[in-house]
C-alpha cells in the first residue's frame, strides 16, 4: 500500500480558497539523497526524476506504481523538461552541459560552452514554442564532488542562456544573477520568470520577439525558509514555486496567495497525469504526488 501524509493547504488570499485536492498526499518513493527535476511523459504515462548526489535518474510507472532506474550514471542530471517532439532535455551538472535524449536513446549535446568556456553546471531548463532552449547555470555542480565534480569556474558569473534551435548558438540573455535557478514562461510566453536562490527572490522579464529579455524586476520576495528553487505554472497563469518545506502559489500580480506544506525541503515540481491535474513534487528524500482540482499549463509539446 502506498504511504500517505495529510494534505495541508494554507490559504493566504481568497483567490486560493477554491484550490484543493485529495485529503492525502501520496509518497510514491523514498530513498533519494536530493530529489530534483521531475518530468512527466504523457505518451508512456510515466515520470522521470533526478537523484543528483547518487548520480542517477529514476522512473515511476503510473500504471503499475513501480519505480526503477532510468539512467545511471546520469552525469549528475538536475533539471529536466520535454521539447516539442516529446524528447527529454536535461541539465547535467557533472558533464556541465544541456543535452537532448533522442527517441532512439542516443544523446545530443545542446550546449556545453559559451564563448569557448565551459559552462558552470546547468541547473534547470525550459523550452519555448519556437524550439529555443532556455537554461540557468549556477555553479553548484562544480563547488564540490557532491553534486558533480569539483572544478574551477571558467565563466565569470552565473547566467541565464538561450540556445537557438536552428543555429545552435548559445547566448546570454540575463547576466545579473547571483544563483539563477528555476525558470518558467508565462502562458503566452511574453514573460520569463527566473528564481535567484541566493537572493531569495523571483524575477520577471519581458521576452522580446528576437529572443532577448528586457526588464527583470523582482516579482516576489522570499523570507525565512522560502528559498526559491524550481517552478511551474497552472492553466490560469498562477506560478507554483518550490521553496523550503512547501510549494508557494503566486497570483499573476505577484501576490503570495497560498501554500502546500510538505514535511521536507522541496526542490521542483511538475503537473502530470492524463488531465495534467496530478501534482508531482521532488523533495529531498522522496517523490510526492497529489491529485488536485488545478490543471497544469499546456506544455510546449502540445502546442500553444
């Protein structure tokens, strides 16, 4: 029998009052050192996530509930997503690169250098509907051997990058972050939200037609244990962010309207299931799941 824990929603604003789901959160798996990067594959009805320090990726089958290895060694993969063709895009701390897993299982390198210098350790990644791949590059994978391989930082700074789907060009789109981490586009892709873990805030940028960014104002401030990590949007445009022992939910105007409490530090999340209303949460030692009355944003592979 699947282990469960009580569901604890905290309503901070009336706009969150209607959010709900099952009375219990399922604990689908326990045994990771630092769970990260959940990504749901609708075609196969399974979920893949990362266990960074153990250098492995795990796979949970929705039909059977079975958990098994997906890839080991993984190159210390952190964040994952799917592209427009349903292919896996991954940030590899250990190999300091962003890769695509082709349908035949082979791996294509999307980005591993900028201006001839090795990336730090790509952390999280999103794909826009034009096929461009956007990722953050803090140094967590090169600070020690725990989440990668200790190494010197070759690039002066920790930036946000865009990889062009046609030319393969990798360019910096934001260079004023301390520790850029999770990122997500607004529903119409006119905005890009990026977390800065060290600064404990979430910023928002305007996305220009040429693929550059403007603005970058602080959208939300964290406090206490609210250290922002990964994020996703639901189909109303609300932003759900992993922060401390909770998922925080922000309205589009930047108001913190509610939170879902968890028993351990959260890292990332994804909406999945046939109706995109099953919330999967990677948090420290475990993978959690909650059926909700919230529907995740339409993914890029499904079209806009």
